């Protein structure tokens, strides 16, 4: 059986909307600390990627794994 391939994903829920980012850094490129109610340094210090989440009255932030198919990689190898 092949090893499961996954990517880290940061899920932001704000105002009933859902946004997805590849990192906490990418999320803070689109939102300010005031908009999220938390700053980048606090998120980094909390080690959110190992804790799994953060919630306040402005947003919910979760970190998880996106499972990806290895089929595309297998097809590419066959063409070579």
C-alpha cells in the first residue's frame, strides 16, 4: 500500500464564510491581526500546527491535513 500523501491546510471560519490557506503566514497576508482578533506572533508561539486550532469571538482557525491522490503522480511517471 502506498504512503498517504497529504498537505497542511489552514481553515479560517469568519463571518459564516470559510477560507483555506497553505500556511498561517499566507492567512496573515490576507487578513490583519485586528480582523482576526489574534496576531501572527501569538499564533506562532501557540504552535497552532501542533495544537490544531484557535477560537475567539471573531474567527475560528483550524489546522488539518488535506489528503491528496497519488494517482496523478503515477500517471506522470508512466508517461516518462
